[in-house]
């Protein structure tokens, strides 16, 4: 199956810089939030997962893919935030949502307008009208019943 031939929407320079900054802030937030409990294994694992999510955002921004960057931002918003840093996740949801919204609008603008399709109701009527058997012609031999 061939790849879609539509226009590919890419991040502009400003959006790419913001994604880089967001990845750095997320990595620092995930690690800094776990520093007070750092000797624990759970803190190491949680901060490692958070840093991996931040690296994913960085790599998506490096590719300049709007959809991948938006998905990575959504992923970071549900990352292992601490009770003191959980509010940062809301910014990543908002940023990912804005990216996805802009990408969908840009993709819709590049698509040619669709031709109006006939409604299904009208199609059904046409099919029913064609499928109905027509009444046979009156027979000359027919005698009506007596009453």
C-alpha cells in the first residue's frame, strides 16, 4: 500500500525551540521532583521513565513532526510527576492539543474540497423505485368477480 500523498505539516523554528525547551524542563522536573527520595529504587525508575519521555519529545521535535511532537507532549503530561510538579503536566496537554489542532487545520486547508455526495436516503429511494415490480397490464380476458 502506498503512503498518503497529502502535504506533510512540519514544525516551524519557533515551535521546534519550544519543544526543545519543553523537553529540557520536563527532564529537569522529573529528576528534580524525585531528588528528595533519591536513594529509593522507585525514585530512580520514575525519574528514568520521565527522562525517557522527555527524550522522546526531543527526538520528535528534532524530526519536526507535528503529530509525533503533539503525541509526545500528551505522553509527558501523564508522566511520573510528583505532587509538587504535577501541574506542569497541564502545560504539556495544552501544548500538544494546540499542535494537533493546528496540524489538523493545516491538513484540511491543503486538501481539495470534497464533492457533495448524494444522501443515503435519496439513494435508497432510487434503489427502491427501481426495484419495485411494475404492475402487469390489465388482461383482456379478466372478468371481475360477482358480488
